[in-house]
């Protein structure tokens, strides 16, 4: 026979809840939140600090790029971030935001509501970075951080204009670094080293900043991986170190300045089986397919079937990694290259030249 159950034990959860002083619970919760104030207020302070440095961009495309149903030119909406160099202000954004637009077709809306137009612009298809000179004084520039210092798992904040809703804030973490060989946009982004984030990024966020909890810009948001066109927790951002390098080159030289090694790579056929045939214990590095004549690689005695293991102190993961490292190494710098050749590890020294547009690596 089962033991008798007391009347009080038979009270339902709802009846028990009714006897609790809900006001007291709310007060206790408020006190706990107050104690956590400095921590909980951090995101608010970062947002207040960063929002004035972010702009909304409307870029009208020429009629040759297509027209909408009402017969008006197509428009691209995106975001950008204000930077300052040599006491002048510029806006960094994505190339695909302003591509095919002329200066008069681009409207930059500031945080205070003013609308300005660029006085000059430069765009780099190979990185999807664009820079606009604005010729306006008294703007609020962002503080630039270092993407090299960003760690996986670090909290970040994305600021931009998703679906045209300017200065929207989302937050998340850095999910991964060094994402390469991605098919984004028109597929012409040659230099890839994307950071991946789960901060919500949607159409219109392109060109806006990704910032750390110190309020420093660590990336330029550029794309999402989505089957629906909206955020699904996978966004990609250009490391700020790369974006700033491109911007400085445009400002100083009017063009990107890229280093040239002089090899063609074979990432398509280079797999674990190929690496084993060469004598490597595991798949790593970048396989040289051929060496271009009269190039730094020829001078350094690089050869076909060399596997580049290290370049200027960087352990090379694959061909896309080597392409990025070479392209963003200073022109005329002499670097050490470690290659695997016929069962031996060999150290070579290469003095890089400047890449002409028709040249490869």
C-alpha cells in the first residue's frame, strides 16, 4: 500500500507560484543585474563609441548595369567605416558596394544625418576592398585594431545597414580564421584570408566594421554563407590588417602594390597521395607547378615540384595561403623560403619584385 500524500504536497506548481511574492523576485533580479552593471554595459558603451564612425552608403548603378521594374537605375546599399590618415578622412567599404558607380552616384549618410559624396574612389577587385576620399573635416574616425591579435572565440560586434536599416548592431564571436578558397561574389577575390563570425550579417552590412570589445575595428564585413539570402550564423569579414594595407596603398600610390615571387602553383592535383609520392609525411605547404622566367623564383633556384613549407617565417598551409602571404609582403624585401625537394628540406633566399597586373604569384 502506498503512503498517504499530504494535502500540501498535492498543490500544483501554479498554486505554489501564486504564493510567491513576484515583486520580491523582480527586485532581487534587478539587484543582481545592477551588480553586473559594468559587464552588461560593455556592449552598450562599445556601440555608442563606434556608431558615429559608421556610414550608410547608397550607390546608384549606371543603366548599363540594369534597371529596376520602374525604369530607375539599380542601387546597392551598404555600409562603410570612417578612417583618418595624414589628417584626412576616408571611408573604407567593399568594392562590390560601389562597383560600377561614379562619384555623383554615391551618397554617404553620416551618423548625424548629413549626406556627403566622395571626391575620389579606388576599388580593388582582388580583395573586395574600396576606399573613398570625402574631403570633409570634423568627422569621427574609427580606432583601428589588429586582426592578427584576434582569437577564435573572442566577442565581436558588427555595425551596418542590414536591409537598409542603418547603424544596426549585432554581436557574436569569431568562429574561425584563415578561411580561404571561398566562392564569393563574382569569384574574383584572389587574396582571401577571411575571418568567420556568427554575428548576424545580412545584405546591407557589406563594408561595415567588425569591432572587438575595446571598440577597435578588426575587420570589414563582406559576405554571408546563406541559402536564403539572410543571416544563418555564418558571415565573413576581411581582416582589417589587409584592408588597411590596401587602403594605404591606394591613398599613397593610387593603386595596389603587390609583391611577386614568380611561380605557378598546383593546388588542384596536390593531395595526400601526391605529397606521399614526393616523400612528405603529410599534406602541407604549396606545390610549385612551374617557375616563371626572369623572376625572383628563378634567381633563388626554385624548381617545379618544390613544396613551399615556409615563407618569411609563416608556415604555409596551402596555395591560397602562399598567394596571400606573398602578395602582402613588402616589395623588394629579401625573405627566407623553406622548400621540400627530393626528400630534403632546403632553405632559399628570395628578393621579391613588384607584380605586374598580368603576372601570377
